[in-house]
C-alpha cells in the first residue's frame, strides 16, 4: 500500500507538518505517540488543542456515543 499526499483539500489539521494531507502517515505518527489526529475531533477547540488523547476525544464525543447507545437500548 502506498501512502500518497492526496487529502490536502480535506485535512483539517491547523498545523503545517510533513504529514499534512497524508492520512496514513499522519495516523501512524499520532498513534505511535498514543494520540489521535485532528480529523478525529469535531470542535475547533479540540482541533486547535494540542491534547489529542483518548480522554479528550471521549469527552468530546460522549453525547454522540450516548445517543447511539440509547437508540440501541444499551444501558451504560
């Protein structure tokens, strides 16, 4: 599999880096550091925040996850 720089037009990362627009390289870079790239986050605040941890991601997505669980009738 090749990793091509063909997603610059949809990359929402506010930082200029060597992986900008190259999703597979970006994901690898962040996962090896124990974090997630900005495309996993929805809010501008979370995207601009340098804390890309699972904890921050779950806090941001909690309402969305709870809604899915409710639709599937799963209790937390």
